[in-house]
C-alpha cells in the first residue's frame, strides 16, 4: 500500500459531554458512553501527528470547554504545530468567559473560533438551545469581539447557525446583528433530522435539482398521475384497451430521465410537496442574508436547498481530514463518529459508528494509510460515479434494504454514504 502521508486536518473530540440539551442534537438520540479524552492520549497524538498537519480542529459532539484540560490541549497543539499551522474550535459560547477567552486568544494564540448562535431572538434561542443563558452568551461574544478588534494578530471570529422552520425568518437579522460584533464568517447549516418529529423542522429537499426539473407534471397532477398509470397498466394486462393518457405521460418522463442518467422518486416528491413549496421562500431569505453579508464584508457560507446529485462530495475527503473520537477511535467523518438514527427520504435509517482503528493501539499515520481507509477515501473522491444517490430513487422511500443502515449499498460499498446529507451540502460541519 502506497504511503499517503498524514491528513492535512486533524479534528479531535475533547469530550462528548455538554452543558446544553439542544433540540436538534444527536445527544438526545444516541446511546453513547460519555467521557473526556485522556490527556496523555491526546499528548501522544499531538507529539506524533501535529508537526505534520496544517490544521487542528478541537470539537466533536460535546462542548469542548467542558474538558478540564482544554486550555492545555490548545496550548500543546500550538507548541507542536508548524509555525503556519492553525487551531480552530466551535463552542456554544456559555463557558467562553472573558478570562478563558483572554488565555486562548491572547496568550496561546487560537486562530479561529465559531460560536453557535441560531437566532438573535433570545426566546427562540432558549427554546432551541436548551440550557443557554442568552445574556451570558452575548456578553461572552461581545468580549471576544473586543479581543479581535484589539488583536495584533490575525484572528477570525465566526458564528454557526442551524436553520430550520422555527428560525429561518430570523437569518437576515442574525446576519445584520453579527456585523455589530465584527464577525468574519457565518456558517449556515440545515438541520440533520434524527427522528420523524425533527423532520418537521426541515426546510430542504433531498430530491436533486436534476430530478426536480423533470418532475413538474408529477407535482401538478399528483397521485392521480401515479394511480392512473397503474390502472392503465392493469387494463393493458387484461386487454381492456386504451387510451393510456397517464401511463404515456409517466413513460415519457421516465424515458427522458433515462437519457439524462437521472432517477425520479414520485413517492418522495408527493410526500414532501410541502417542503418543495418552501423553496422559493428560503431562496428569498438566503438572497436577503447574502446582500447584508456582502455589504459588510462578512463571509456567509450557505447550504443548498435543493442538492445537485452530480456535485456530491465528501467534505472530509475534499479537505484531506479525519476525526478522532474522545476514546481514540478514528472515524472518516463527523457523521460516523457515533451510531445514530436519521430520518431521511421518508424512512428511518440506522447509521452505525465507523472506525478504521484506535490511536491507543496504532499511530494515526498507520491508520490513515491502512488499506481499508485509503480505499474508502479513494472511492469518495468521485461520489457521483462510485456511490449511489438514494434521494432520487423510488425504492429509497419504500423500505429498500440498502437504506436501512450504512453497512452496505446497492453498489456493494461497505460502509456506505448513499444518503449522506453532508455530501449534498445540505448539512454542514465546520473543519
């Protein structure tokens, strides 16, 4: 096996514990053991790996500042990284008190911090991020903004926003208020629905743009078209004769889709029509937010609303990144850090945690260059070719065996990324 060197970005989960209980967080829907990364394990990782990487990201499925030695972790990363190496982490902001922020930014030299802030409406924020003290959060943000303003070095301050039905109308105002704090960047992600109830908050579709363009007639005629085509096929079998209006219409759509190498998922189209009705509204809110951000020089990273099947890509493979769980397990991405359910394409999918090894037993270099991990990354370098996309497939919404878990897909990939919402730029993680 060829030597692939080291990853460029190493994401480390200091802890999976948190002082919040956010409504959209995986921690409500998993059955994981809680813990902090052992500092001696982190130190060994840092000594062997950080001198060879460009960026260290210090967060996972918990609040990083809960780790009792988080400041020491950042300090050790600063010592071991190359001079041009960068350190970044996200936080819910509640524990980023002025004295902590001073140590991390002024004394140690963290390069970038993103604070989770889904809306500037205090009441909504407290409903979404259960446990937040809105005034404390904004006071801490204000202090970090002051440090940034006075800093003699390049320090980037951002906010991370999860948009959903409950708060999407607030996005332009959130961007506008962010300008008052000297925010450099805003990363916006859609919600990842772990349950059917959480799916009610979703304001995007997994049906691709390519498929949606061919589906106007299906959306206009609805179930009448589908049922009519079924009845006409039934009459053909039993010799009742035509005319076959519905069947002919559906056949033309299918033939055009086949020419373009696109699949169409009528059941999902009709079951999620309400989501499609939101698309134009969301586009308008995104445009308004972009105009505000542009006028103040803020970098606004927005998700897609309708994915492009042919543009799918793995963020971790694209950025040559890996992620290490608090207990040393090396996962290929944030989504496969823990086992969890996902409600996607109108069904529940059980995604199991994926690990290519543990740094307690092997070096990250050995794990990164293992045959299995290398082959996994090579496959994802061309996702449209090598990984099926289930959002357009009619079987995905009708209990297809290959969509029940991430263990295998219909191309025989193991594990599979066939319904990955991160690859479609609908759901984002900051690395």
